[in-house]
């Protein structure tokens, strides 16, 4: 028996799953997704500090390529944090209207493209800079 059809403590009668419950679950999922965007942003900011500040000091190497990469990861992290707010608001607005808010393809392309560019640049810097 699923939790949606199990008796509730107050009424001891089965609950009928409905739109209200689905909306509540969707709002909770939206909150979890918001936190996931934030975790990704914070991870990117952590990489920014590690690459931009820690690696050049530890490796005793040319600093500017790593600082540039660090700035790039920092920008990516800020973009994820900004997207967290924007996406959460658009989903909440769509839920209020009973609609669906698909993620913009340009947003996915932009984040994926910039992330891929940073990965390639990181590989190049690690292999070439001494």
C-alpha cells in the first residue's frame, strides 16, 4: 500500500491522491533542485579557489593561466547560483498557473558549453604550463 492511500493519523481514512498532493510534491522537488543548483555553484566556486590560488602556490608554476581558469570556474559557479533562483521562480510561477516550465535549451547549451570549454582549458593548462 502506498503512502498516498494509507490512512492519515487524524482521520484514519484513506487519502485520495490528487492534484493538491502532486503540486506539493512538485514544490518540494523544486526546493531540492534549487539546493542542487546551489551545491553545483558552490562546487564550481571551490574549484575556482583551488585552481586559481592553491595550485599555483603548491606547484610553484606560472600563475596567470591558473588564475584565468579560476576566474572562469568562478563565473560558472555564479551562473549556477543565479540559475538556481531563476529556475525556482519560473517553476513556482508555472505551478501557480497550473502549467509546466521547461528548462530553456539555451541555458543548458550555455552552461554545458562553458563547462566543456573550462574542462578543455584545464587539461591544456595542466599539460602545457610548467
